[in-house]
C-alpha cells in the first residue's frame, strides 16, 4: 500500500497563512482566531485558517457589490462565457494540485478527487458558461383592448439579482462551490462564498485561478470560518440572494435568517434519506454492483446517495448475502493510495456521530455487515449493512450521511410506494427493474426531486437537481437555476 508523492506546489500552498480571498487577492484577516484544518486520514493538522471577522465580511460584500455594478456588469455575455471556459481550462490544467489539496482536507480518495470532484467541476463550469449568451426574456402581446387608437407591446428582461452569498458544505466543497459560483457569474451576479471550516482550502486556490482566467477583482470572493461567518453574510443588507447547501436544521435557520434580513431570496439544497427499490425481477448482481458504487462512494457522504433500500421479499436474502461479500472485497486504505476504494470519514465529529449510529443499529436492528470503527489513525469506519426489523426502525428515517445502508423487504407495489414516501425528505429515489412500464407507472407516485431507473447518484449539469419536502427549495442545473439568480423585469410600451 503506497501513497502518492505530494506535489511541491501543494506543500508550499499548505504553508501559507490562509484566510480570505477578497477583491481579487489573498486577504489576511485581522482576526486572531485560527481554525485548524485536519487531515481525516491521520488526524494531523495540515494547515490553519483564520476565521473571518465582521470587517472581512464587510470588505468581501463591498468588493462584490462594486464588481456587480462595475467590471462584471460592463462585460458582454460572450466575454463572461469565455472567462468561465478559461477558468474550466485552468482547473483542468491544475487538476492534480487541486485534487491533492482536496483529498488532504476531505479524506476523499485521490481518484475521486481527480476524476470526479475536480474534473467534473470543470465540466459543470463549461455547461454553465454556455448559458452566458442564452439568458433572455420574452416578448408578449398585452391582453386588454385599448380604449383608443393606441397600441401596446411588452417584453421581459432577466436581470441579475445582485451579490450572492454561497454557503457550501464539506462533502464536495469544490463541486458545490462551483455550482454556486458559475450560476452567479453567468447570470451577471457576483458572489461571496463561505466554505465549510472543515474544507476551506481548495476553493482559495480556485479563486486565484479565477483571477488568472480574467474574472475581475471582486466578482468572486471567499470568506472563511464557522457558521457565524455564514450568519453575518446572510444578514448583510447588500446580499440579494443566499444559495445554501447543507443539512436540514442549518438550512431552516438559513432560510429564516434570509427572510428576516431583507426578504432575501434563498435556495436551499438540503439533506435526504433517499430510497432505492429493487423489484422482484431485479438482476441481483447488477443491483449489488450499483449499491456499492452509489451508496459507498466517498464513504456514503453524498447527499444524493441511497440510504434506505426496499427489496422484494423473494430477493432480499440473496441480495444481502452478495452485498456483504462484495463489501468484504473493498480495499480500505489511505485516500492518497491510488488503489484504495474506501477511506476515512471527513471529520472527527462525523466519525463520532457514525459510532452512535452503530450502537443504535446493534440495539434496534440487525447488523448484517460492518458496524465497527477501524483500528488505525484517522476517522475510518467499516462499510456497514443493516437489516431493519420493521418500517419503524429509526435508521430507516434519519439521514446518516455515511457508509451505512438500511434494508427492509416489501411484498406489494402499493406497500412499496407507501414505504418510499414515508419520509420527511424528498431529494432522490431509484427503481431497479427491467419492467419499464412498471417503472413508468411508479415514477409519478414517488415523492422526490429526482427519480432514477437502474441507476442512482448520477447528476448531470443538463438535468435540474434539487429536493422537495424537507430536502429543499429551488433547483440547480439545466435552465432551472436561471429563475433563482435573476429578477424578471416587465417593460410595457405604448405606441
Ligand atoms: P451544515 O448544514 O452543518 O453546514 C453547511 C454550511 O453551512 C457550512 O459551510 C457551515 O459552516 C455553514 N453553517 C453552519 N451554521 C450556519 C448558520 N447558522 N448560518 C449560515 N451558515 C451556517 O452541513 P454539513 O457541512 O455538515 O454538510 C452535510 C449536509 O449537507 C448533509 O445533511 C447533506 O445531506 C447536505 N448536503 C446536501 C446536498 C444537496 O444538494 N441537497 C449536497 C451535499 C450535502 P461550518 O461547516 O464551518 O460550520
């Protein structure tokens, strides 16, 4: 088992005094409060970050406001698209450096960082860049007859909302950050990002690349620190929109704070307890490969991943047996080992939370596989499979956000729909069957923002993504994001 060599540029980057990125440059904070950034693979501190204070937040929002009214507003949509494409090229060109930094602070396997987090961030960015020249209003014919000879015409304009506060979680800090940065910049907004205090580093390097790509100073800023920095941003009177991704409790607090601040619009991409259903005709080998690929990737710390599994009673024993055998084959190791398939959880509080779930599973349900911490430095736990005793088992209902899957058999499709919808969440769901007409009849009955068939956790920039019920408000990707980052202005003309 061998780890890759860290690039000299990564080692030099870690040595820097990290704080914020404001008005086009690294900005040292006046705050004396330092936050340690810990490598979850070994528990060691790899860097420090300074917590932003109110003056830092003020400077970032002021810089963003100036760019919104000035340099970014002055650029043609075509130029904006060119710049975002250039940033995507620079992200690709620096893939290895960015992937190593991200793996060091998130515990994500280096292969996942390279080929998904960083490479796909560039893919998403290019998709958004394509929208730069295609954001238009409509013309319409006024409907009420005129009293005299005058005539009327009307049209709408899509105008950027202003400065966006983007608040990002720790699981995919680059990718989720890029979704917010790209949505804001391509619609003509400017943005201040608040990364998670657990994963604050990679976006700082991307901010430098943005300047190299031609993003004007102030259009893209970063303030680092804990939740209170997010609160200060949301409360700022010059913030016109909040784009938040994170947990349901924080999302509710963020939505309420945005509303109280200035009736500030907020989109909330929140948690889930995503169901996957395996019908009687399912190919069990395909199902097991699909579960390992989608529920255990990044140690299950993926909002869209399935966590609860309903399997037709005739197939569940075979499926669980093969799943346990498949998980036993997974190579567990350092995220810097290119051959490792399963690594540590992202941080200590999350690791401790997972041990709590294991205790609960042992007391309340049946642990089919795993259920223990792994005895090595860092925050490793076993990939785990649980069989619930009944639909009421609590682990079928709470978001775990880790490598823990929970199974229950079902008998009829009516029962299946009821079980799948028995959740406060509604982010994603999947149906696994070769009977397409059965799948087509079930899809409208499932309460989720995305339903996949014979696949799960597959996001694409062209396909809108977001939750219903407690999983959130608003959509990213496709053309759906445009509504959330622009105001619709109506213009009427008499002639
Ligand atoms: P949190 O809700 O704990 O944090 C999200 C972000 O909000 C972090 O940057 C956090 O800062 C910040 N924050 C914390 N408190 C406040 C506050 N009061 N006001 C403003 N900002 C605040 O989520 P996690 O980082 O733990 O991420 C995991 C959660 O994210 C899971 O529930 C997961 O399902 C969800 N998620 C949803 C996705 C979706 O698209 N629907 C995608 C990915 C994750 P800090 O970390 O520094 O405390």
